[in-house]
C-alpha cells in the first residue's frame, strides 16, 4: 500500500513539476491518474459524451466525436481523448482539426479534475475556436423557451434553445442563439411521423444571431419568448460554452421522443449541475428542462417577450365586447380623438389604451392601417400611457412552470357493452382536452404516442392507438380572428351501420370555429374529413360539436358530439367529468353513447409525470 501511494505521488510530482524529464511519459501518466481516480465515471464526463443513462451508449454516433466508437467504453474514450491531445500539431494540415481545438470542454474538464496546468498539453493554434471566443462571447447565458403557437398545436410543446450574450472583441454587445433542430425534407405526415419517431432525421446544431431566432418566433410564428438567465459559476459557464463548440460540426440524428431540442439543452445544462443528468427520463420535453433548471436553482432571472397576438388576447380579457368593438373601429379608422379622450388615471381606460397600442401596431404590421395612421396613433398612446400610474406583470400571467407534467398514465374500471374491464391508458407526451389547460392560451390537445387497452379474465382489447393527434380550439375574437383545427393519425374502433365495430387505421383533419363565453365556457364546431382502412378503404365526413366548461371545486366538463357519414353512418356522444385533485392528479368519469345507446362508461385515475 505504501509503495502504491508513493508511485502515485511520484506521478503527480512528475506531472506538476518535472515536465522536462517526463515529456515522453506524460500521456500514459495522465491516463493512469485519470483511470485511477475513475474520472470516466463522473456524470460530467458522461454528459460531455451525451450518454444515454439507460442504454449506456452515446446518442451521438459520429466517430469524429466518439473516438472509441467501434469499441466504446467510458474509460476507453477518456484514454483516447488524452492520447489525442498529445498528437504532434504538425501532422494536421489544418491545426483547427487537432483534438485540442475540437474538444476544449473535455480538455478543461480533465485539467480541472486532475488539477493540471494548461501548459502540460501541446500548444496548438486554434484559429477557429479563438474566433468563436471573440465573436460569440458568453458573459451571460440564458435558457430560452419559445412557448406554444396558439394557431399551431404542433408547437404546443414549445422549443428550447440557449442565448449567449456578451461584449465581443470590437467592444459591441452581441447575442447569439444556440439551437438543435431537425431538417424536414418531406411534407408527407405519415413519413414525417415514422422518421421522427423511429428511423431518425438529420439534426442540425446551429449558432446564429439571436435577433433572427427571436424574429422568427415572435413575428412569424406569434410565439412567446421566455428568457431565463442562468446562475452559473465561472467554471460551469466556461465548460458549457466550450461544449457548444464541440458540437459544431458533429453528425447528429434527431428523434422526436429520444434526442430532440430539449435533450441537447438538457445535456448542456447538466454540465452546470450534474445532478440533473440523474433525472433523465426516457423522454424529455422542453418544459421538463425548464422545470429542472428551476428545481436545481439554475434560474437567476426571468424575462418574457410576448407575441402581439398573445398580448392582444390577454388584454381582451380585461374589457367587454363593446369596448373591444369600439376600440377596433377607432384604431382602423385612425380615430385619434377617441384615444385622446381616455383618462390614463382610470384603470379601465389604461387597458383600453394599452390594447389600442398593441392592436394598432399589429394592424400596421398586417397591412390593416397605413404607417402614417399608426405613427399618429403611436404618439397619442405614448403620451397617454406615460401619464398612467398602472402597469401589469405579464411574466406571471400564464407561466410554463404552472403547466402540468406531460407524460400521462391512466387506469380505472370501465364497462364495455356488458363486460367489465380494467383500462390502462398511457400517453407519452403531452396533454388532452380532459386536462387542466388553463395555463395554455386556448383549449388544446396534443397526443403523441398514446395507447389504451382493456383487459379482464377472458379477453384483451386494444381500445385505440394514436401515433399523433392534435386539436386546437382557438376562440374566435374581433381583433385577431382565430381558426380551430384538428389532425390525427391513429388506430381506433369504428362502427359500420350502427352494429359491428372494427379497427380502423385512419388519418383525419379539419377546421372550424370556437367561441368563448365569459372566461371558462367554450363552444366549438369542427368540419373534419376522415380517410381510413378497416374492412375496406373509406372516405367520410365527420362533423363535431362540443362544449367545455371549467367549473367550481376544480372540475371540468367536456361533451363532444361526432357524426360519421357514409359508409359508416353513426353518431357518438362522449361525456367526461374531471375533478383535479392537484396539478398532476385527476379523477374522471366518462361515458360514450353510440346512436344514443350506452357503449361504455367508467371511472379513472390519471397521473401525469
């Protein structure tokens, strides 16, 4: 034991103080020290390699990133990484290809954990990396969440990326967006679904000016931007910043449920707090990452950049129909006298002025009013609002932190016909119309990978399987209009002439209108078409009418009437009564009537996690 301790001490002394006499043995001695400390088992090392904690394999399969890919192990990768750092710079035609230039975060981690001097490794001129440091500084790093697009339920899960902010080498304040996204090369929804879920799509890791990313989400897609300033130490910030560079030219595959924008940002945040790595679920969403960042104290400050439509709809809730109608005509006719007559000291007039300002800008941007009309109105709004004592904190109005978890498990007792069954229902991601959706701006459903089955002593029945299903019930309003829509790819039971049911693989979609009464009653009508295959291929129309009510005592009622035309010719009434026990628990009673006769009913417990 004494001899072993002495040998380790000699290695450390040799590395730290006798570089000249140990130059030939340095790689082996650093490798020995790293393996002896089992540095390869560190969560940070696993994060740097993007290891899947379940398969123990890296998500990234590019041999230029995983140097030991053909015979991968955590220890072997550390060994090859350290060896590569000592390769002579002269063997590379481009010094930027040297591993020291390609893996600055790995180098920083090894130096930090083994308490090594920077000078212990060969000095390599990394022009591209130094250019990155100069032009895309990271004095501050933000986690950025682009929330749902209220007109596009496919974005209901949001998008996640990072913002790098700092003073560049020219002394200018600059900001850049760091994002991972899929390259979409097909408009075939079935092919797109199969590629994103099973075969993978080409992923792009990008660094671009922050302004362009924000303009895309705020202006084109009308999505809110939430900026969360990260609370990082100097080492954490540097490690995260350097690892972004390491991912620059790596070949990466995008999987909707396995390796997406949230997964990549999750790995980057895990460098700041390795405990986050241990919380990795099989599937992780953008909201999951935001909540983890808050849970582990990484969020220092919050800022919301609202889209115009979101802000308009929020302000509309403060005014009645006649106020909004008068305001609409006053803006579109350029009625300066009306807005000048409002009293900014009155809270109701404050909201009229604020909504007028936002809708005026929205109207000019969409060509409803001319630039001249808008500029004249803008002067009045600025003058009036500058004299108002009122304001509002929009960052707490509808917060991503308050949205329930997005993976659901439901079970309960149901009667199907005359038989009693245990029902099991699993939703991989995101939410249904039975959930509490009040933290979204409108009622919606987005169901990706949902299946349910019925089982008893005598039989097993697949109730349905939804590969992808979305429904967006955007209330129609005077200022921004609003079209509701539905689209789904699923396997579910259908009836033929009100008698026998069969399983149909179908694709359906349609549009309609939703109307909101008060703040908690929604009425909608949708006109859908459905193309399916069961006993034979069929195409039919499928109109739907529904009612949603949020009630007292944390309850919600949803009633939906559907009719399938020829060749199916039947109607279905679905009723659901939910009681929310907490944000992530609810009890639901459901009943389905086919042609007025009870098909099924039951009581269920739903848990989201």
